[in-house]
């Protein structure tokens, strides 16, 4: 590698340490690292702002912005409070039962929408629920982020890396359902068991608070019925467009932005007031992270690592799939899984073509599982994780990098370990 590439690695490593240790705020660390990458020539303005493979992924930024606008408007209707009270009543005020409901709702919604959109919608409900029951919000938010990444693995639109994999590998929506959804169902059941153990200290039952919530009427929480109906219509249309994006030929980012702007216009709310509820620091963090990772891509660092791993397997398909599974999990834990998959997918395409397709398609599923599930390992491994941290900080419920990561690492190791026998049994044992 060149001297510039090594300098880029050093800058990324230092910035990552700052983010992990929270010596300085993660937004300052990401943006500072991005500036240094530009100054040393590891990337340039054209690459950072306009490159599809090594720059800011504006599709993710505008997807987030559009959905943040929708959530900001919906918060003013009282709908989230309605859902919170309904959920608590169904769980009869029991925190673990409530977590099960929230985890399942998050996972299913993440498969139908995408994991970022889902956590943006479910987090406001979680804050209300935890306030009502007097339990800490952090365990519930972390569990939802982890569930969103697991659930989103099942479909083409569920996790942004899957969209990249589908485009590069010529895979359909049904391909993801057939090959990944069965494993995701198993992983969700295992994850619920892990939740009972990992977050056991958060399940303190307060009979008095539970009784108070049970006495509430959901309908009283609705503050603006007209705006709620409009919001649900817009959200429904956006959801349908997400699912049918291959038919309507619109990028999810375009769908989200159109939905957000249409709802803002129809709401008759003050745009400046709504804009204040957008998570601008989170968007800035993503921009900085994309530039830093893009610099590693631009200087050939990520490609060097990927090809070295591919060469080490010497064309053995099962070994390649396992290296790809675990390697993707490790790298997706360190860098955001979106730019990682964007860089790795051409390498996998070459490997599949060299092996002649057919059974070699297992490499696409190894990449998807490794990247999607590996994103759970750290607070910056997946977009949903970063969004959850941003939302928590805005509400005064700050979740630290290591607070998230100590749970995420356990879940990642367990889920990736379960993916190994699944891949072997389905694609190698009986062929």
C-alpha cells in the first residue's frame, strides 16, 4: 500500500478510538477525520461528494432525512403515545413482555420497510413507554436496534446492504425471502432468549405504575386526528412504494423525501419548527463516516483486505463462504456495513463468476449475513445503531459506544455462529 493509504488507515484508527472512547463527540471525530482525509489527499472533493463507491452515500442521507421529517410530523399527532399505551396494556405492564412485543414489531417492520425507517418510528414509542413504566430506555432501544438488523436481513429492502447485493448479484426480492428468511426466524427466537438474559436488570416490575397505565385510555392520547390520518396515509404509501420499488423504479431515498415533503406541506405546520426535530448531528456523523471509509476505499485499503481474504481461500467454496461470513462480520463492525458491501460486492461477483454461478451464489448470502448481522457488533456497525444513539442523546438518554457494543458483540457472535451450520446444511451438506 502507498504512504497515503497508511496515513488514511492511521487517521481512521485514531478517529475510531475517539468515537469508541468518546474522548471527543462522535460527530466531531467523524467530521475531523473526514477533513484530515481530504487534506492528506486520501480522497478529494469529487470522490467524497460524488463517487458512488467511495463517497458520501446520499441515498442513505436523504432516506434518513425524509423519514425524519415524517416522524417529526407524526410526533405531533399523539399516535406514538397511543401505540405506547396499547403496547403496555397488551403486556400488562410487564417489561420483558413489552420488550418481546417491541422486538417482534421492530423485526417484522424492518423486513417490510428498512431498519433505519423502523427505528425512527419505534424509538418515540419506546421513550413514552419507558417513561410511563419508570424503566430505563437504553436496554429497549439497544434491543430494537439489534432486532432491526436481524429482521432487516430477511428481505431485499430490509437492510441497505441488501439493496447493493441484489443489484450486483441480479437477485430478486423473493430470492432474499427464500434464502434468508428461514434463518432470520430462528435467529429472532434465539435473540428473544438472549434478551431475557442480556437485559435482565431492566425488567423491574412496578405494579403501581403498571396499574396507572392500564387505567389510561388510548384514544385520549390523540391530539390531532386529521393530521394523524394524513400521516398514516402518507406512511402507508411510502411503505408500499418501498416494497414495490423494483416496480415503480424509484430509489427508497426519493420515496422517503417525497413522502416527507408532501406530509410537511399537508400538515400546515411551521417548517422551521419541524426541522428542529430532524437529527442533524446524526446526518453529519454519517457524512463524516462515509468520507473516512470512502478514503479507505479510494486508496485501495478495503480492496486490499478483501482480495487478500479471497486469495487465502484458494477457490474452495465452503472455506470462502465461511471466511466471507466472518470477515464481513468483523469489517462491518468496524466500518459501516453500507460502504463495506459497496466495496466488497465486485469482489464477490468475480468469485461467483469464476466458480460458475449456481452453488456459488452462497457467497452472496454469506456476504449479506456477515454484513447485516455483523453490523450489530458495535455502535457504528449499522445505520440503525447510529440513529438510535442519536435519538437517545437528543432525548437525554445517552447510550455510550461501549454500552451498546457489549450487548451487540454477544448477539453478533451468536447469530453468526448459527449462520454457519445453516449455510453448510442448506448449500453444501446434501449437494
